[in-house]
């Protein structure tokens, strides 16, 4: 790499969205680092204005195919808080279970199909040798276990139709829950081996940058309820969080960036384990101890390792939840609209997710605000790369590109849905 000049990572392909990276160097210092997301705006916040409250979760769950349950959960949380709805314990447990299913399939796809080839030195899973092909089967089996949970509780795999404000339109049969339990138990050891696999890479990629973390924290390591905790120890109530959020438009990107109390911070699996590891299932805590893993951590790669630990936690949490459930028939809670505002806060696979809706007296949306995890991490990714790229100056361009990919991919951003996606056009300043 040159100490002076510019390079561009153009048209990041096979991703959930479109992005470029523009970097400018002077005397080995990064003066310009822009993650340029040029995906067309989708206007979901405007789309729900004028819609009645029960349509909002259906619409916003289509924001993301991988995270549709998370958007559903967050929209329902906002609706139920606005109208003072309290759901049953059974509904809470079934929602937790559906969320676990979504997290399992999301984490598996990222870890095995996007991250693992990098650490095995392969272009993609298609290049895995005969010995490495077992990892593809691990991934497919784990993903299926998660997918079947989502389908069972939501009625279908994507953009579910069974999970609604106040409860469920149709409850699963106990026999089907028992089958899901068998599938989870069959994949538990694979989840254990997945943690060991990704822990074996922990010394291959070392880059740390101290920053603030934020996550939803609870005694049960829940992804759908708890309190918002910063790594500095301060907490914020759900309703007050948006007073500290500053969304702004970067002039070079169609995606917003976000600061919290004037600071960039990280959200996602690493943030959750850094702030709440004591609430993980016992098996995940034991793996941290047995493998001598250190949390809290500022190692960027540890976000991937944290996802693997969460995968084991999710399997055991789901097994426990199904064991606790003794299904009884119940209808969704009746919802009586009123003029109010509700703020929903949950964890999506990639980090903390916010939905805010203001309703009129008939329950129609007057205003909406949605803040997704990737937008919260965008600024932090740029700050990481500013510090990281100068360490690559002695590397060949191709090797430097791969190392940049690893940093971006470690965050599991929604725009990074490809195995290898960076194509770099290097330009020297005249």
C-alpha cells in the first residue's frame, strides 16, 4: 500500500444493499474514510403513517428478511406500550422462542458462509476441501433448527403472520414443539463445536479499539426486554433513549449515521456479552471459562466469537423454554387505542433496534421513527478503519483488502451479505 493516495472499494456486491468505501491517505494517516451506502431509500417510516396500529408490525417486519421477527417484536413493543397492553407469560415465552429461532439462523449464516471462509483462507464455502465440507453441513443443520422454530410460531419462515400485538393468532401444537425440542437437542453439540472452532481463530486476527458499547440487559439475557446499559455503567429507560440519539445524514451516503450522547459506539453480540455475560446460559459461561476467553473485550473479531457463544446460549435457552411451556389456548389481548406515543426497544441479531410511533385516538399512526443497528455501527466502522488501515501499509494490496473486509464483516452489517465482496480500484494521487 502507498502512504499517500486514495483507494476506492467500489460496488460491494452480493450484499443486502449497496456500498462503496473511499479512503484517502497522507503520510500514512487516514484523512478520509467514507462508508458510502447508496441504496435507494425505502421510506418505511412514511409508509406506516396513516395506517392503523395492527398493520404496523406487518409492514415493518418487511424491512429485513433476516431480521423480520426482530422488527415485528420492536413494533409490537411500541404498540403495546402506547396502549398499555400486558401480554400473558405464555405469550412472552413464545416470543422469546421465536426470537431465538431468528437469531440462530442469522448467526449461522453469517458465521459459516460469510466469516469462516476468511479464516480458513478460502474464497468461499464452494472452495472448502473435503474435510472442511462438514462445516457446511453443520451450518445447514443448525439453521434448519432455527428456521423451524420461526415457521412453527409465525406461520411461515419470513414475514411471519402468526405473531401479533397482544398475542398469537394461532398457537403451535405441543407435538410440534416437542419435535422442535428434538431438533435443538440434536444440534446442541454442533453449537458447542462451533464455539470451539471460532475460538481457535481468536489469535489470528487482532485489532482492538476502545469505544463505548450499548445493549439491552436483563437477568434472563433476553433479546426483547430489559434495560439499556452503556459500558460506562449508565442506564437509560426505553422512552428516554431517543432523547440521547442523534441521527444525521452523512453527505456521501444515503444511510443515516447515529451518535449517542455525542459518541459513536458499538452494538451487537459483542456489546451484549461485554455488558451481560453473567446472564448467559450456564453452558456459554462455562465455554468462556474453559476456553480462557476474556470479556469485556475491545477486539473487533470477538463480535464473531460472541455470535458463536450466543448460538450455544440460544440453543440451550430454547430447550429450556420449550421445557417450561405447557400450552393453553388463549386469545390475543384486546387492544383499545388512545392518543399516545410508544417506544419499542429490542435486540436484533446485529444490535439494538428502536421503533417509535405516535398514534391518534383511533390508533392510526401520525409519526414514525425507526433506528436500525447497522446505522448505529456505521460511524464506528469508519473510526475503526481510520485506525486500522495504517497498520496495513506494508501489505500487498490484495492482502490489505482482505484485512479491511474482516473488520467490516466482523460487525455483520446488513449490507454485508456476501462471502467475499470487496473489489478495490487503487488510485495514486498525481
